[in-house]
C-alpha cells in the first residue's frame, strides 16, 4: 500500500499555490469502490469536493479523499500573510478500506494489510502535501517532503505514543475514539468505523474538535 498511497497523497497541489487539474479525478474511481465513503456530517454546510482515489497494483480501489471548505494549496505559511491564513480553512476526510494481509489478484504476492495507521499516514502526508515551510528554498522542498513523509509514517506506526492524544468524535452519530495530533502545519486524526473502513482526516483553519463524520449516501452527487 505504501508506494501507491505515497504517490496519491502528494499529488493534490502544485508549487505556488496552484491546483493541479489532473488531481481532481472523475467520479469513476469512487463509484468502483466496494466500501462506503465518509465525509463530514450534515452539520458542515460548506463546499464539498472530490480529490482522488488510491488503488492497489491490480487496480482495486483502496482509499480516497473528500475535501471540505477551501481547496488547500501548497503555500509558504510565513510568506502567505494573514489574509490567506484566515481564508484557507479546510478539512479532508480520508476513507481507507479495512483489509487484512491478502494475496494479490494474480496470486503472485501479498498485499499489505490496512489499519488505522494506514489512515493516519495518508492523512499526515496529505497535510504535508499542502504545506511549505517558512524560509525554505523551492529546490529543497522535495527533500523536506521526503523526510517529513518518513516521519509521518513513523508517527502513524506508533499511535499509542506520546505524539498522539485521543479525541472522541461522532461517526454516524456514535461517539468514536480517534488518535489525534497537532503540528505547526495543521492537525491529523485517525480512527475506525463499524462499516469496514478506517477514517483519517487532516485540516487547517477548522477546529477538529467540533467535527463529526458520516457515510456519504450518494457519492455521485459530488460529480
């Protein structure tokens, strides 16, 4: 899962704060998923938009993201200034199919199991993909992103560690415990549902404490 997920998670935006058109995939991938998609519940009344799905090597849809609020852009948080800082408010919900370790479709190997850590890692890398550290030269961002991606994986692999706290949020109306952490770039959380999926989320400018999650009844409405 790691290789496919890493490519997907880093794709949403380009340098200079411009959205990459190809990052907005069509509805097709979402419709092919054999699991339910999650987004913020009906208490959120702002814009909602599709991002993209991630697939296994054999083409099966394994995870995907739904955006809420302002579409995040890659930006230098220091150079952006107060105006953009106050305007860019978003939360992205990542749905990951809960799969055990299993054989690939062609029977030649094993596919990595997915877990809450998978959702935490995808959310962490998603937040990094729309962040540009202050005082950093453009030429150094790729190295920084690679280093931070590895750090995000280490953090996601230790959800009981000191870097994480717990947060109870409603999922389909039922209080659910999430692993939660904050950084200078925003916040990340991850947990499981009773619907056969793990849910991760990341955001900036919107508090995670008042959020709730719910199954999207008609994903086609997002097209």
